[in-house]
C-alpha cells in the first residue's frame, strides 16, 4: 500500500522536475560515454551504448507522462494546422456548431420534459387514477367522490390517495380583477406528493367540511407577490368577497396541479359530491415496492367489485392507473422524439460533411504524412495527430453550438410556442452539457476515424511521388469512403425532406377543412358561464357600438373541446334513446344574432330570432351532421327534440356544419337551443361582426364589458382569425421546425456533394485536359462529371426513400388527413433533393468543361 | 535483478560502474546495449527500489550514484527466489533421466 502511494507521489512530482531530470540524465549518459571512450575509443563507445536520444526518450517514458506529453504535442500541432487553414476550420466548426447546437437545444427540451423526474420526492411512485368508460373506449375519465372513497378504502397498493379539482379565486389588482388559479384538495394530497409547507401547516381532517372556517395554503410565488410577509401564517387575505386565513406556505417551485397558486380544503360533505357527479381527479403514491402493474390489477379488481355493488352508477365504469409522468408529458413525447430524430439526422449530415472535408484534406496532405511516416513516425502517432485535429474541431464546434443552444433555449422557453408541459424546467444544464460534450467527442472520434484509417494504411511510395495535381485520385470509384459519406448525407436529407413534406401536407389539410363560418372581420371574447341571461344586455351594448354589424353569443363556439357532448342526452320524440360513441351529440346554446355574427350557413328553415323568448314556443336548430344521422330520409323541420328537459322543442332550422377550433375530426352532430330557453353550460363565446377592422373595436368592447360588469373576468379579446391561428400553432410549429431542419439538411448535404464533385474536378483537371486535347467535346466532359454525381445521388435517394418508408410511421399520430406513406410527400421530398444535388453537381461540372487543355497540361 | 544484485554487492555505484561490473562478472556473455541500463534505472527509481544522488567518481568527475533501498533489497530477495525456482525447474527438466 505504502509502496504504491510512494510510487504515485514520485510520478506526480515528475512534471515539476522535468528540466532537472533531463539535465541529470544527459550528464549521466555523457559521463558513461566519456568513461567508455577512454577505454575503447569514442566510436566503439557510441556503438556499444545504443541510440542515446531514443534511450533518453525511453527513460522519460518510464515515468508515465509520455502519453500526456505527446497528446499535448499533437494538440499543439493540430491547432497550428487549423490556424494555417482558417477557411477550412471555419467551415468545419460552423457546420458542427449548427449540428451540435440544434441537437443540444432539442435535447435540453427532451431532457427536461421527458427524461428528468418530476420535481417531487420519489416521483416515479406518483400515479393518477382515472375512471374508464369501457363501452366508449375512454381510459381517463374524471372520478366521482363515491368511487374515490371506495378505491381508497379497498386498495392496498397506495400509501396515499387524494382527490383534487381545479378552483380559482378572484382578486382585485387595482381596478382590474384577476383570476388566481388553485385547487381544492383532499387530505392525502400533500403527503402523496411528498411536500411539506415551509411555514405553517396543511389542512386538518375537520377542515374538510363546507361549514369549516375558510382557510388556504399559498404557493411560494403567490406569497412573494403578496409581499412575502414572514408572519403571514395565521393572518387573513382577502380574495374576491371572501376572507381566508392563511395556514401554510408551500416551498418554492411547488405548483401542482399546473400553475396552482392557492390550495383550499376539499369539502367532503359538498352537495356536489353525488354518485353521478364525475368531476374529480385522483393522485396517489404507490407503496414502496409495489409496481404499476400490480396497482393496476388491484384497482381493476376493485372496480369490478364496485360494478356489482353499484350496478346503476358504475355500469361499464372501470379504473385505470397512469404514472403521473406519463400523464403530464403524455402527448409531447412522440412529437419531441420526432424532433430529436430530425435533429439527429441534421447532426449526422453535418458530421458526414466534416468527415468528407477532413478526408479531402488528408488526401491533400498525403505527401506530408508519407514523409513523416518514412522518417519514423508510428502509424498510430499519425492517426492520433489526425484524431487530435478532428477532436479539436468537434470541441470548438461543440462550444459554439452550446452557446447557440443556450440562447435558442432561452428564446424557446420565453416564447413557449407549443405550450409544452414542464417548460419552465427547460434549460441548458449539467446533464445537457454532458450530452453536448459527449456528442462532440463521439463525433470528433467518429469522423476523425475515417481520415485516420486512411492514413494508417499508407501507400508510401505512391504518396511520396504524388504531385499537387496528381491524376486519378479524385475519382469516386477510387474513393469509396467519400462517396459513401455523400450518399449517406443524401439519404438522410431525403428522409428529413419527406418527413417535412408529410407534416406540411398534413398542415395544409388541417387548415383547408371548410370552417362552416366566416372568421374574417369577427372579434371574439370568452366570458364565464355565470353570465347567464344577462348576456342579452351586454349584446345590446356591443351592438350599439359604431362599426358592429351583429353581436351574438354561444357556448364554446365553434364547438371546441370545451363544448359539452353526451351520447344519451338527446331525445327525439317517438324514438328510444341511444347510447355509444355514434350517438355523441354536441349541446350548444346560442343567442338570436349569433348565426349572423358567426356567418354560418343555413341549410333550411330559420335561425333563432328575438322572438324565441322564455315564454315563446320551445325551438331548436340542429346541424347538418345531426340531420344526416337522425333524419336521413325525412325533413327534420317540425320534429321534436329535448335535452334533459320536460318540454319538447320543435326543430326550426338546419345549420351548416362548423369545424371546431383545433378539433380535427368529422363535425359532430349538434343541437342548438336559444339562450332564453336553456342555460349556458360552459363558457360563453361572444362574437362581434364588424364593418371596421375588428381590433380597432377591442378597446371600446372592453369598456362596454367593464361597464356592464365591473368584476367579471373575461378572456382575451381577439379576432377569430387569430384564435384559429392559435389553434393550429402546435402543428404549425412542428411543421416549421422539421421543415427548418430539412432545409438545413438540404443545404448542408448539397454543399457536401458540391465539395466532393468540385474536389474531384480539381484533381482531374489534368486528365480532363488530356481528354479534351484528344477531342472530347464539352458535352462529354459535362456528362462524365454529372454522371458521377448522379450515380451518387441515385444510391442516396434510393436509400433515403427506403429509410423514409420505414421511419415516417412514427409520424402517424401527428398527421391529419395524410398517410405516412403519402406518395406526393415522397415525390416532393426526393424531387427537391434531386434538384439541389443536380445544381451542386452542375456548377463544378460546368467548370470542368471550361478547362483549357493547354493550361491543364502545362500544369504538370 | 542484475542491477539490484550489483548494487547489493558493490554498494552505491554509478551507471557506468554497474554496466562494467555486469559485463565483467558475466565474462562478457551478457552483452546488452549499455544505454538500456538507464531506462531500467528510471523504472527502479519510480518503484522506489533505488535512490540516486550526485557524488564524486574515482577520477574526480561528477557522477550519479545509485543506492539500494530497503524496498529494493526486499525486491532482490523476491526476484532471486523466483529465479532459483525457475532454474531448479529447468534443471529438473533437462537432467538426464
């Protein structure tokens, strides 16, 4: 043990005694030689002693620093070489920075969103538990309080199980009311998530009643916004009209469910907790050692038992355990993986390009290398020199790339164009840096290997003989490595282009679906459902604004996902009620002027008018999809329908189908009731059709709403055009990003092909000169050079098409109205590439035809 | 082993002296590149089997003297017994039956 330590110590000291060591050894050897020379003459002494320099080197090597020293020398040399070729170095570093930067940026998003555990203690044990609807194939349905209680009581898999439901409090900030998002949570909520308040406490069981005193727990951020009073616990805060006592403050960064600032106790005796009221979410923590599968099978058993125990309430209701991470990350996963794949392609193409550049350079440096080899340099040493060079390039590119990624990610987080979950956690951090460095080193070694291998199988004789313009060496056939790289680049670029083409076509399909209404010149704003019947007052005010042609309102227009639907609610007189997905019918409430404001079409009958009041005969308008489903062979006008009421409404009109915001399916059958004969279920979407630019009326409309209701919180006032654009923002973002990567890939690989062909032309100037001197026409030369490029391209495109055929399947769920094997996308993708490659080949080929035979031959 | 043995027999000695001694005592059978002595000495310095310091040679020149350390002595013992074991084995194999 001591020996070993002593040895290490002596070795470590060595670099500091380096000069002393060299002097000592040299003197010692000189002494030896001198003594020997006295004995048997200088020449014999030297013969007997051996190669002094080599021995000196060996002695030094013994101390174990040889490797490091020669690496340092290699790096120094590489640095010098690169400094002498600033153009080459700049192109290589820039290409790599592009690839590494883009992939680092995407990876930092993937890392934060997909890979890092959620910011909870032992987050892998956190689950969401949902009800399922077996007959409808739905697996994440909100839960009734009754079922939650039964699950909690009967299951053994969970340490904690709690319900929560979103809630919000209104606060006046100056004159402007703002909504503070929060949640009502039951007892096990905080223990399940494994968080404790930094101050105060959470809720007590006796506080989970409607009659209990009003209390709340604050988020760290909200506490800070309230002034960060360290003695706030125990004091009261005014929220809207109510006063709450603050009992605790949560640690910084805790905000679950998303964006929560406040938590209130969930009242277990709430009258809304009836057995048919499915509105709760359930979060649970698995017991240590219990797997998701075990928990799932247990909860299924319990659900089956409950089905028997409560046949009426729990008919066809099952239960489903979903890891919280999957729940939160869910939909983003596939899209992010696609982006990662796309950016990986870009990175590979960039690498192939740089590898090609290096290969070209190493061919140019063959004379130098051959000289070094014949002077006694080891092959490994030469290979190492080249590796050092490529590593240096990769690391420089990596550094630049990371810097670029840092800014990209900052901008991405600030803009949050696609509302990613966990976006605030995205940053270029340690793990990401590790990725970038690992990628850079791997890349450096990978693309350094090609030239290094080339140089380690030297053909010394020929290389030494090579002149600067030696004939023949530029031919593709003789340089399989380079051609392979160029073909691989083309293949990757084709794959990416096809992917981008698919997303582009899918996007076009999505926006091309007929809307069923005219969004131009319409201003919209969403109001809470509580407006009820007073909406007519507001609409009168808005209609009175100069420039407003029509003002109307409807529930969640056009029927977006907030609109409610139901499979057995609609009754048609004289028919039994149906069930199942095919019977799903949307429920809409609309004011008289709404259809005109929205610019919807009328197929037959009439829309509502001001006359359809509370005391007038009950009426309804159905959409075309409903008419086609339920009245295929008869006139629906005059038929009687109802939706959970006693009285029947007479169908007075059939409206054209309306495409929903963001909803990309077939239009759902829907029925509209006039607002004075039904109550708003959800939010209320107010629309104003204007004769002037809609946004110019935004200020006036806001003032009218405020004058009508001072305290009401309403959504953004915006044009319907903008809302529609917002609804396709996510697919558009993916499309743009993948298209961006594809264009990048196209440019980089075209430059790669250009470089390869160009180099070949440069090397073959002499040969071309001879050919032309012997009578070859320009066309022949052009064909010859182009032919080489086209052969390359054919291989690349074929590989790329095959690759795309296999890999575009992962896009399937991201596509709308387009098959992943869409022929047009495949044709466009490869077509664009073929054009780019043709151009990249044509430019150097043209130059080849302008070779002056005399000039070329004199060149030798 | 030869170097260690030489140092054990002669006491502190410089490189030239060690080379001379090995050649003389082996009656010039063991002919090595004399220079290869020095890398070997470096390895022993690292292992801590010998130490080196500058001193005066017989003809009043500065020379570097190597001295066996206790660890070096132990190593010599180990190597000698290893060597003897091998020699014995070889001897038994080549002995006429």
